């Protein structure tokens, strides 16, 4: 016979008392383990959702950037780099340029560390009368975009016009009725029509485009260009003066002018859209964090309340147990059991209660938490999260403390029973 | 040499409503090994109080108790408990068996208190001696009253006590079973132990070597 045998036999004998006490520990531990599991799941979900949101924002941002690139192109360009001595009135009033600069400038800019410009288009442009057709046109020679070497390769905004080909503005095509593939002569050289643009409602409608080298040759401007168009520059707001200075530092003897306020507005809108996307992400982060804090606050209130309730209930049941066993305690004390042995009988029972309750409560709480967090429909798949040794240790410790603290005063009361009183009363 | 010596024992209970109740006043009694002494008196005359004082369970308000040449009330609670476990056996009218332990485990219960290493063997011996072998694995609820009292008697004798204190041990028994229990008490006394029996029953006290009568004062 040992004290443990006595404890176990008593638990079996007074099943209801034991089961109600066990239920209390199970509820308390399940509440703790469930809340913990839910919070852990909440944290994982938050991380997963935010990562997904981040990817969505990045994808949406990329799409937006692409769309804005196109919009910016349709609306015009952002910066025009022309020689210092170019009279801007000529550009504004006549739509043409007469001063030239070396074509090499565009390469120099492309090889520089400039980060504020995405696309560079060198061009020659002259207003003239198409001698063979006797109509005024703006002749533009372009070789397409010059890649900026240090930057990530960008999709070109404009397709280069291949040598021997000609692209017509809307008005020109309407007057000459030329179709793609037809031959036409310009300044004594034969070209094949590549395509005609749709109506844009700008000077482009009266422009014809040919390859830069051919335009330079026809206009007697070998290795010279009139302007560099800098498209999609990051020049929103008050950064423009700094960008001008940067460009002019690389290309001395040039001037930089801003073109197309709508493009600027769109650039700003694009920046704002990106900022909004980031703000939406931050809002989502804040919202999830707030939700998590709410859950934590709820758990911080719920778990102690449940523990306190269970502690009182265990204490109540333990008092009942001591009252029922007064005669037994009396005779054990009479035949020589020490107060410490009586305490051990009651606290040993509490320890068994705590450990058993911890195990059952952990299983119930962890599974319940996982089930709840996964949602009933996919619970079998998400189901059991696997053993969490840390949580198991915490559950065991909490359950032991709960059961032992709950039984402490009743055990003390049992140990202090006066056997003479008990034996006289029973 | 006396095993139990009570000198001028008095006991006064303090109660909330009626003030003080004097249960015993100036009782002196000596009990030698091998002696079977019965204390007889009407209900409420202090018989059980005298037995509890003799058993180191209830401190007297006056007088002195010497048990095996020691005053148990001079000891601390734990040492007094150990003192009881090694020297005393108790039998009560209500048996006070532990309801969820079998006969053999009830008999063995005092071994835990005394740290008795040969408890199991001694318990089996006593169970057989008291004719309980076939009932050794039964719990008290499955026993007759006679069997319960014999189990209680076997438990009282497990640690080979020097003094057996019996409080109305036959109060709940029929004549046959009462006779069996009393014969075992006599047998214990004849083997060198001392018995202090408290009873109001004339038949029971007739087995004693000496009868002490208490009056209600």
C-alpha cells in the first residue's frame, strides 16, 4: 500500500467529484491552448495574407506602370533636350528646330548614371514642303530608343522606323491615300510605307517619320541631331530643376525644357497611384494587426477569467471532498498519519488531476483552435497542427498550478482537522 | 511499571452558548501491560473523552498523561502522530474503515504511518487470524458488521501496539460477533498488551480484569 494507491482508489471511488474537477482543469487548459493556437494561426494567416497582398500590390503596380507608360506616350513626352542656342520660340511658334548638337550626346546620356530618365529618343526634325507631293510636313528622323545601360531594360515605347520605310501621320495619309507597302518618294529617295497612325489631334498628324540616318543624310546633318526626347522621366513636382541640372551637367551646351503638362500630371497620378497602393497595403497591415491585438486582448481577459472560475470551482469541489472524508481523515490522523501525509493525499490527487487535465485540455484546445481557425469546412485538412512542446509545457504547468492552488486551502484544512473532534462527531 | 498512567486528569470543553462543560474532573488511572481494563458509565459521563486523552488525541485541561513513560502532549504534532502509530491501536463503534480500500489495504493502512517494512506479511497474518482471508479483497461496503469490526481490530493490531483503545467496539454487533471481538481483546491482553475498553454494556465489561465506573457529575 502506498499513498498513491490510496489516492487513485479514492478518485475511482468518488468518480463524480473527480470528473467535475477534471472537467474544470480541462476547460481552463483547453481555453488557454485554444486561445494560443488561434493566435498562432492568426499570426500565420496575417503573414500569409499580407504576403499575398504585397504580391497583388506589386503586380497591380507593374500593370499600372505599364499602362501609364502608354498613357504618357500618347500624351507627349516629358523632357526635351535641345542645344543651348536653340530659339524656343521657333519650336513653340513653328513646331521646328534649327540648332543641332552631336548625335553622340545621346550615347553619353545613355552611358551616364542618370536615373531620372527612362527612355531616350534622338531625333532630327524639320518643317518643310514635301517637294514630290507639294504639301507641308514635319519630317522627323528617329532611330528608336537608345537603352540606358545601367537601368533595367525597359520595353520600348516607340518602335524604330527601319531604313527605307516611312510612317505617315493621319492628315498626310488622308491627303495622299497611301497604303502600307506602297512606294513613295521623299526628297528624291524612295520609301515604302510602313504604316499610318490614327488621328492624334496633334502635330503628329502632319508628321512623317523615317530612319534617323536617312533623315540626317537628306537634311545634310550627318552625326547631328536636333533634340533628345526624354520620355517617362521621373520629374514630378519640384524635382525638375535638379533633373535639369543633372542633364546639363552631363550634356554641356544644352537646355532642358518640360513638355506636356498632362504627361506631368499623369506621372504624378502614377506616383500617387503607387503611393495609394502602398497605403492600402499599410492599411491592411494595420487592420490585421489591430484585429490581432483585439484577439490578444480578448484572450488576455478570457483566459484569466476562465482560470479564476475554474480555480474557484476546483476549490469548491476540493472542500466538498474534504468534508466528505472527515471521518477518514480523523481515523488516519488517529492511527498516526502526519499532517504532511494528509496534505500529500490531497495535493497528490490535485497533481494527478492537473496532469491528466493538461493532457486532455491541450488536445481539446489545440485541436479546437486549429479547427476554428481553419474554418469548419477545411478543418479535416488543416486539422491537427502537430504537437507544440512549448505549449504542452505551459499547459502542464498552468494545469498543475491551477489544480494545486485550487486544492491548497482545502488540503490545509484537511491536514489541520482535529482527529478528536472528528471522531467524537462521527 | 505502568504502561498508561493518568494523574488528576480533567477536561473542560468551552462552548459558545453555554460557556464551559466539565467532562472529566480529577481522574487518575494506571494500566499495566497485560491488563484489560474497562471503563463503564452512562452516556455523557466522559468515557470517550477519557479514551481520547489516553490515546494522545485530546489534550487534558488539567492533570498529566504518561504513556510508555512519555507524556505524548509534550511532543509536537508530527512526533505525537508517530508516537501513536508505534504504540497505540484504536477500535471504534463506527469501525471507521476507509470505504474505497479492500480489507487487506485497510489493515495495511497504519503501516504507512509507522513506516512498517513487514506490513504486508503482518497484514496477511492478521487477516487470516481474524477469519477474513476469503474477504481480503472486498471493500467494507461488501462486509457484514462483524467482519468490519474484525477488520478494524486487525488494523489496530498491525503495528504491534502496546495499548489497544476500544470505544464501544461491540455497540453495533450482535451477541455472537460481540463475543468474537471481546475474545480477541482478551487474547491481546493475555499476549502482553494492555486494553482500555470504554463501554456502557455490562456484558462487554465482564471480560475485563478491572472495571472503572465513571459517574456523571
